[in-house]
């Protein structure tokens, strides 16, 4: 066991760094596109948060949840853009590497309506290859879902490999992620008929 662990650690340290184009510069690109495209909303406040620190035990998301406790964020939903730069776009149904958590039904239902109405090719599937920012949110009591690009094996394309480069990005996947995310937000906003006590929702 010690020998295998040593080989594993040595191999990881000896590997060249991944350029990170899909994981997760693609998510940041979609976030920036949403900042430009989203129209004014009547009932919904949208926060576009680039957490960083994913490979450092999700440090950025942990810091966000410490600063903005879920108990202080009523009517808040979270969409996690996780490697949306290549492959077939999917939505997580279950998250958690060791302890599984079901994702937000409200977000899944909104996504299903948007995908149907706009004829978007999106699949729901479990995502338990790693813990994500959405998983931390779910464990903290915040409804969440991850949007992920999958290859034919059900894995994230070029994940943590030197092939995770700009030339291997697929713009159509990022465009689909942008359209779906924007559609979900607009759908949820129109679903809020009259905000109670003057309060809407946050995404």
C-alpha cells in the first residue's frame, strides 16, 4: 500500500500541469457571457460568482459559504458551471464522491422546460467523479445543480490532462451552456408571480 501510494503521488507530481481550458476557464467564459447577455429581471437578483480554488479543496466555495451562510440566503438557488467547454452538456442528478446528495428539483424542472421549449440537447446524469461547488452548497442546505460537459464515456473531456487546451474547446457546448443557464434564470424569474413581502429570489 505504501509503495503504490508513493508511486501515485510521484506520478501526480511529475505530470505536466493541465492548461485548464475546459476545467474551468470555460465556466468563467460562460459566466462573462451571461454578465453581458442577461436582461434586467423583475423578481430575481443574480450573483455571478467565480470562486476559484477548486483544486484546493474547493477553497473559494468554502469561503463564499462562510461569508454568505445559506441560512441568510432564503429563496436562493445555485447553478454550478463545471467544465462546460466540450462534450455533450448534462445536468447533475446526484452529486458527491462518497456521500450522495440529490440536486434541486426546482432547477431540474426549469431546465427541462427550457430544453423542451428551445429544443436544446441536454441530459440528466449522476456526477460523482469529484465533489463540486454545487455539492458543497447542497450539503450546506442550498438548492443547487451542476452543468457539465461529458464525453462518450461519461467523463469530463481532457480532465486534468495536458490536452485540456484552447484548441480542444467546443464553442457549441459553451454556447449551449450559456443559453440553458440564461433560460433557467428567465424561467424562474417569470415563475415568481408576486414576491412575498417584497422579496424575490437569488440565483
